[in-house]
């Protein structure tokens, strides 16, 4: 991950973090807890917002647009004292206060104990009465294998899934405005995606499958209305997709039935 923003404090860092999460980007805040006990350094030396490498350019654009409408881009507003400018300043301060209160509010939990063992199999975690995270234990081993994360507005932004129940979250789902936007699965556990899926308005459009050893792209699947209609293959691993198939409504290779029937005759 790359450092995309140096914050003056944790409140500002989480404002930027939530801004990017709302756009479906994978981000995290680093070193927000190091401010206490280290007063000789400025907060900006520690509190940073990190974004995955592939989203760096988009995140940079989003932050620049946000800064142009906020206190942090104050050069063009420095000498303006209009009522509208004052209202904007007060609004920004009020928003920062809300974020600060949210971050420093006590965490509360509630959940559902499906097998009556005294442990929640589904746990809801709240900050300041806002749902922040949901943890689900599907196989009843007392370990969450699904973790849903929500932004400041309570909108779903990320899902981590451990579908082989080994304790590692190999699949990451990203949501944009609460709607599924992408999925990445790292089945080998080496930090690189083996299965990369794109969605448009929550509907699958493309899936890329990589060789788990070489990490070379070997297959691309295309979807229309959520149904597979074509695929391209790199059959020999030379980096060139040299085989293409098209599929019918039943997702069988077109003309395959006719070929089989002719073969039988």
C-alpha cells in the first residue's frame, strides 16, 4: 500500500479514509494510536492514510477534489470573510467534531447465538450507535470468517471472507455506495490476486484468472447481465490469449451440441 495522505490528526485521517471508502477504495489509517505519549513530534509525522497501489491515482484525484472544497485548501479562501465562507468553515468544523466523537465513542456489541453456547456466531459492533462492523462465524469454530465493514454513514464498504476456514481472509470484496464493485481472491496467500472480478452496479462483468505460481493472466471471462458469454485463454502461458470461446444461454460452447450430434451420426 502507498501513503496517499498525511493527516494533522486522527480525525482528519478518518475523514479522508471514509471519503475514499465511500468510493469503494481499499484504504487504512496507520499510526493513529502513536500520538499519545509522543508529544515531541507532530501528529503528521505519524497519522497517514494508505491506499492499495492500483487505486493511488484515483484516490489522489478524489482527495484533491475534496481539498478544493474544504479547509485544507485554504489559500483561495484565506482573505474571504463572507457569510457563505463562514458557514462552510462552521460546517467543516462540525463535521470534524462528529467524526471525533464517533472515533472516541465507546464500542458496543450485540449479536445472535445460534447454538446457545454463549458465543455470538453473528456479532454487530457499533461506535456511537452506528454499525461499524459485522462478524459472522459460519462454521461455528468461534472464529469469524466473514467481516463486513461500514463507513461513517453506516454504508457497507468492504467484506473480508475466509471461505476455506483456515483463519486467513483470502477474498476481499469492495463496495461503492453500498453496491458490490470488485472482488479479489488470493488463494495462495502471497499477497497477489489469483482471481480478480469486476462488477458494474453490483452485476458481474469480467473475471480474470491468474496462474497461482507465475501470476500470469491465463483466462479472461466476459459476462452480460451476469451470464457468461465469452472467454479468452492463454493456453501455453506465453502471455498471449490464443484461444477464444463463446457461450450460449446455457453457458455451453456455441455449436458444441451440433458438433456432438454430428459426431454421433
